[in-house]
C-alpha cells in the first residue's frame, strides 16, 4: 500500500446494525398519524400518557438475582458509575417501578405509554431488535371492570383505526391451570405444557398433541422433541380441546364440565363471565370480543385474564394487541401487592397490516408547493411568494439547492412528490403573472408511460394567473387533488 | 440470618438510574403538546419527519479509528454478534449515514427528527443522561438559502410556541477563523482559543481575556489555567471584541476593518450578508435574528454558519435551539461530499422555559368525568352512562378500583383532577335523575382552606338533572370550566 493510500481517510460503511431500521419520511408520517389516532382512542377512555426512562437498572428488568448471562440476553451493559443497566424490552416492569416509587399516586392508575423497546432476538423478516410498542394498563385494582376496560380500549382502538374485521379473544390463566390439574398432569410439568399449548393457533391441534407426546418433525424435516406425557393425560387435553373452546360464556359452560371442576377453574371462569357481562353493557359485541379458552400468552407474570387480538383478514400477521392481568408484578419492588392488567400493541406490525388492508396510505411529502428559483436576481420576489404561502398555512419550500437549472428543480419536486411548482421569470413578473405547474396532474397523466421526463419540461399542466390570485388558486388546485 | 429471612424474596429498589427520569402524565402531555406545535411550525416549511435507529454501530458515531475509551464516553457496549455499538448522542451523524445510504434521495433533503439522545455527561440540575432533541436540517446544498431557511424555521418555531422575546444570533465560523489569523495567533492554537471564546456569553469579556493570557480564578476560588498567548495577540482579540459585534451586517462592516482582511473572513461575512438579505425578504426582522460575530458553537464539525437562540427573559437557560453548517460530515461515509446545515432544539429545556414563562400549563388529567359505582347491582346503568359519554366524545372513566366507598371514589377523582363526577343510586335511577358533582368548582372554592375533605363529602357543588340531559349538561359544565 502506497503512502498516498494510507493517508486517505478510511470510510465508514453507512450501515444500520443488524435488526435496526430507519423510518423514511412517508413511513414515519404514517406511523405518527396512526399513533395519534390510538392516543385519541385511549384518551377518550381516560388513559393518561406516561414516559419512563429507556435504560433501566439491570435488577429492575431482571430481578435481584440476575446473572451476567441473563443481562446479555437484553441489550445490557456496564454503564457509567460501573452500574449494570439495559435497554428496556417492555414497559410493564418500568410501570411497576414507577408505581412502587410513587406512594401518592391515585389508584387505579390508567396510563398509556408508547415508545421503543429493544430485544436481542434473532432478526428476520418483520422481526427487529428495536421496535415500537403502545401499551395501556390499569394498575391498582383486582376489579374485573378494569379487565373489561382494557378489552374495551383494545376494541375501541381497532375501531378508531378503521378496522372492522378483528377479534379480541380472551380467557383466564386460571382456566388452563385448571386443565393441567383436571388432566392429571403433575403441576411441575405445567409451564412446559403451557409453552406447547401456546402454539395452538400457529401449528394446529394435531401438532400440539404430538408435541405433548412423542414429538414431531416440522416442515423443514427438523425433529421437535416431545414432552412424553402419559397417554391418558394427552387424551384429557384433547378431550378439552375438541369441545367448543371459542364463544360466549353460556355456550362454553355447557360443553365443559371441567370449568366447574376445580377452584382455579371456577374462579377463572367466573372472572371471564364478569368481563363478558361488563363488555356487553359497554356495547362491545361478540363480533369483536369473544372468550377463547385456549389462550395462553407467553409472559410468565400473567396471573389471570389473558387476551390477544387477531385481524380476521390477516391472521398470518399474528396477534396485534395482547396482554393480561399481572397481580404480583409490583411485588418485585415492595411487599404491598399492586395488582394490574394491561395490553401491548405492536405499532410497526399494525402499521404494516393497515397499509396491507389499505386503511392507511403513505402520505406524499410535506410540501404542497415548491417555489423554483429561475432568476437569482428575483430572489426577493420568490421569497415574498414563499412568505405569502406560508402565512396562508400552505406548506411550502423554496428550491434551496445549488443548481440554477429549472428542469432539475422541477424534477426534484416530481421525485419528492410536491404537487405544485411555481415558476416565474422577469417576463411573468413584469406582466404581473405567476406560472403554476401542476405536477400532481402531470404525474398521474404520465403514469406508466415513458414520457415523464417530457412533460416535466413541456408546457402542459401549467397555467399563468394574476399574481394577486396566487393563494386562492393554489388552495383550489390543492383541494381538487 | 434465620432461614425464614433467607427465603424472603429480595426486593429491588424502585429506582431510576442516575441521570434518567420519568415523565408523569401532566409533563408528558405538555411535552407532546409542545412537540406537536413544533411539528406544525416546521412542516409548514416543508420539513419532513425521519426516524433513525437509536443504536448505531460505533464507527458511525466515532469514525473508523475509535478507541475503547471513546466508546466508553458514550453509552457504548458490545452488543449481539459481538459488534461495538452505542446509543446515539445526537442525530446529525445518523442523518449523514442515512443520506450516504440513499443514493436516490432527492436533494436537498429537508428533514426533522425528534427523539431521545444519550450522553454520559455528569448529571446535575437540569442535566440528564437521556433527553429529547428536535432537529431540523437541510442536506445536499451549499446555498445560503438553506441557512436562511433553517434560521427562519427556528424563528417560526419560537413564534408558533407563543414566545415573543427571543433572539437567534448567527455568524460564520469562517469569521472567527479569520480572527485567529488577523490577530497573528498560530493556527494550531485555534481550537483552544475557540474553546475559550465560546465562554463569552457565560463568563464575560474580561474573564475570556484572562483565560487567553495568564489564567484566572473562578467564583469558587479554583484556578483556571490560561493559554499564555502573547500579549499583542490578546490585544488584537480585545480590539475585535470591544467594537460592535452584534447588529446588522451594515453596522458591523463599518466597525470591523478585519472583516475584509482575509479570504476566510470575506467569505464568511459575505455568507452572513446573503443570509441577512434572505431573512429580511422572508419577513424575519432583526428583533428575532441578528448577526453576532462572537458565536462559536462547540461541535467540531461546523464549517460555516453557526447560530444559537436565547430567550430574552430567561438568558440563564442558555441556548434553546442551535446549530450550524457542516459541509464535510457525510465524507465520513463516502468520498462525494454532501454539505448540510441544521439546528437542534433541546425539548426538555424549552418546555421548562415555557412553563416558567407561563406560555404552557401542565394539563389536568385526561378524564373529564368519573362515573362512580355506588351500587354494584346498577353496573349495567353505570356502563350505559359511560358508553353514552364516550360516544359523545367526552373523555370518561368508570371507577374501576376495589373499593365500594363513595367518598374514596370522589377523593380519587379530586386527587387526579377529574372535573366532574357522576353519582347515582337506586333513588336517582328510579326518579329518572342523575347527580353531577362539580369537583372543579368545589376544588377552586376550597383552595387554600382546610375543608377540602369536607366539601368532598358535602352536598354542595352538585346538582340532579334528568337522565336525558346528561350529555348536554356535562358539555355545558365543561365549557364553563
């Protein structure tokens, strides 16, 4: 390597880390619009915004006896002052910390929080290491009214986003805990059984039963080890699963003896019936919220109600908005228990679904008008136009690039998606006229043809109007768009 | 320690990390309101939203030859896949990465970005390790129109926030670079001299001159070492500083021979005059934007225009919105240079200032109405009321706590700041009436007296109205608030 080569500054690759992403303007604008609508929906129900720190002490997220291995499973690190810390991977633990640190907080505390969370999971299509969640929770009550309010808020949010075909399915952990007992499965096998049952929606009943018994092969031929439960245990699970598991409380209680068979089941089912009654009085119909006894939900801290939300037209997108009741979570921080219930919405996944369902469209750029600069001597005139448009509330920009070439300025506006451009030179100014080029109209005309470059330069789709009519004509053209 | 003691779960302290904070609902709501107004102001000027990843590869933030020490000066760590990474400490480097990775991006690119940044600085009053910034930038142009647009956007933002008394002061790095030359100071001393000149606003001219010479003692008596510049160099700096340094280009060019003395100065001053002319045609007056030749700005990557913003009634809050032109930043990522100019607003600092100036007030809670639950058998009726209020767009909640005690429910509403409560029992329902308790009116009456608890229980500030008039009466009461 020659000397010259060595002295060249070494370039950095302009790359994102694996699992991270940027949101270009159109996506970010759509995301903000969606978030604002979710906020409207939950604020109507009295939820208040909270924002907590993005970085938490390791023990807040992992409990007091965490290992360095478990810290490495988060975005964990030794920060300033040699303290173990990590990026939050969800909001509920931070909420529990907040509630424990605020003894004067009026309870129940209804709050929403949205923002990024970070997880070390292997990235893949649609799976990121940084993603946005929108959580709603009611903390400080065991009252099933709170559970019903959370479900009603989930339903209200989906409706406010313009989604009609969706279903919130809910159950209680206590019911499946009862199943373990009823099937004769030893309690210590419970967590493993739950983990398998949680796959029901994804892999179907036959595969679930196979995983409870001797195992199976997945689509790629890989072996998935089974739990090797005794046959009569698995039969009991099957017996439960092939009866009605989805419907109204009334329809389910008829088909499931076992719902009354253990105290845990009875308690869970009684809670579900209360929620169902509250929801019906709030006007939430079974079209949008229904009992489904097979719901598990992964998180270890759920103690009662659990729920998830599926888009009926996009079931393959998985659950959009899910959560449950956690009555012991604040106990990590204080002896006094503070029960709570909440749900978490995956903002990016839902946005992708809304775009797929054409319920939201990626917006054009922010500017409605580009003022081109044909003649630098006329800058005072161009800037006066710009000032007038902005004073009228019309989002506008002046071409602030380095080129004087008009075609390149028009091409900039076209590429960006600015619908209108203003072009004026000495002739126009002297005649008291302004030229407006309607790029939006030209673009839709040229759609799919090869003459886009031609009309950019051509005289079509433009009109000269008296200078004094500028704002009113532009308003008119924008409203026609 | 006894066995019992050992088995007790060990509690985690519900603590924030040093330098981190939570935003309770009232502050978060005020912050969001402020951010929305800033977005309105900059979108009117064609700025588009961008969101980049919070975590960046270490070399993106630090350049290719970073050391582990410099990584430790950020929130840096070894993440998954053994990659060096860090939380971003500003947005401009991420913007440069984004622009370098998008060869088809229409330029100039006007974007805004807001979000958290993280710095390891020692925390103190008003100094946090996680805080929010709002940046505006125009990338891909050397045209001084872009610099003028950034300053106009800063002015427009402050005005849109209702602030009248503020000043954006701007200059060019090239002018102070010229001063070094003009004063005869060797170029390699330049960065040290700039660092001292940057303190002018905070410590005054005499102290600056002392630090350029033999040093000084600060207020606490601590010794601050001087740069020991030669006396005639310091005299030249003084000669510059005691002439007019703030004003219009015209006023300054008359008093400063040296502005024409070197190519660097001439170029910088010519740029400043262009910006001043553009601003005047855009209607930005010298009340709000003025040349100040002493502006330095700390960041190493500025190459031309620099600017900062002071609130005239709160100068002690420091600069609110500041930045400059960086023509070489994207060169970290590619050989082709992409010049840019931008400014960064400290969201939390400005919010504190707006609250201090009473330009923004912390809002009450989200709910306007609490529906109390006096009689559980009447839940269907309470839920019907709730449904009706929400359908009318009135943010409401039902008391979803565990207590049946009405006084405690009313106290909850009072503490939270809910203005109205609905109270109804069998008597009211049978008579077709609804009772509305006006907590907001009661609270302002009880302000500063000891009988708050009394009126909560008392019969005052409440009225019975026909059930059918519920929504209209509540609307009326809320509008009177």
